């Protein structure tokens, strides 16, 4: 699997950046640098020589050397300009296989990935692959587009909260980032006529507020009683109108027939027309939570 290692694998916590040399990958690296700065950890940039990449560069004996050189130049720039330790790697294989195999070995806390509006054959990610190929990850994916709608990063976090038990799991990540970046979290909720759903939402609000008070998070609870759409979908419009930098959502825990027919909800959020970055977290009992680097 490994064809080149610039440095030895280290137990130091990492933000992973799968780098396909696309415009969106450049933006994913921007988000990775800020996250690494907040958590005082390292960045691992890696390129994967997929079958498509190898075919596109067939006959180019210097392609591996060029990749290594480009990654090394990027790493040196980041180290010099931002004083962030950077590791670079080149692997051979399919991107989803590589990520699922290495993220725990590299002690990753998150992965930043880029989606391109106009895709090439060598791009790593689509919204469909993001929601289907990484459902077992214990760490979040931060998905960005080839354009960033805001100059700010992580300063205005949008946390849609519903009645699902798993919904409150994403609050921990929102809270940790907010605490470190001295930013604000806006918690969005809606009303439910169903008594059980309403009671479950109230319980989630109590737990999240307690967590945020304990962490010292600056937050605002916004109740939107007149909306009937899914709160995650509403969060997209709200984020666009209110300078949101990041929307934090949970992946669907159990895929139903409707999800197969009409698509997973998180896929639609990731594809949002405003290109607002999204943090996607898988609902797992053993979910990784950052504890400081």
C-alpha cells in the first residue's frame, strides 16, 4: 500500500488531508491548517495513486517524483508560514480503502476533503462517495468546495438539533471547536407536534446546554416554531443568511428504503448550493472525541 513515506508515522494527533491536486483540495488544506492550529496538532497531507490517476499518467515515469516534490513544497510552505508540523505521504490504492486503513494508525482527529463542481477523472471525492464509503469512520469529515463562501473559518458554527438521540453527539465537536476558536455556536431547533419527539428534543437541549456551560461555550439557542422542513435543511438557508461558517450534521444511522430512493439527507446538505462547509459525523457508540493534542 505504501509507496513512499516522507516521515515516519507518529503518534502525534493529525488532521488528514487527502490531496488530489484539485481546487477543492486546496481549500480543504486551508480548513485543515486552521483546525491543526486550534488543536495544536499536526497535518498529514497524502496523495493516493489510484487506478484512474495511474491510467491518466501512464507512461510518465516522473509522475511519482513530481507528486513527492509538490507535496514537499506545500509542506515546507506551511511549516514556514504557519509553524504547523506537516507530514506527507504517497500511497497506492483506492482512496476509500486507504483512508479507512490509515486514519487510526496516523492518530487522526478529523479529515478535510474537497468536492469539485466540475469533476475530473482523478478527483477523489463526490458527495455520494463521502456519505457511502466512510460510514465506519470514528472521526468527522469536514467537506468543503472549490470556493469558500466566507473569509472566516470556524467563527460561526451552526448546530441543527432535533429529537434523535444521536443528534446531541455532534454538540461535543461544535463545543470543542468553539472553545478553542473563541467563536459562537448557534443551536437551531424546530417545534414538533408529536409529544414524544417534543420531549426528546427538550432532553437533547438540556444535555447540550449543560455541556456548553461546562465547556464555557458561547452559544445561542434559536427556536424556529414555524418551520416544518428538516432542521438540517433549514440550517443551510439559515447559515447562508447569517454568516455561518460551518454546519455540523450527523450521518443517517439506519438507511431506510426512502433514503435509497430519494438520497440520504446528509448528501443534500453536503451539496448545498451555497457551498457552505459541512462537518459530517457518523453516529457511533465509540465515537472519537478530541481531548487536546
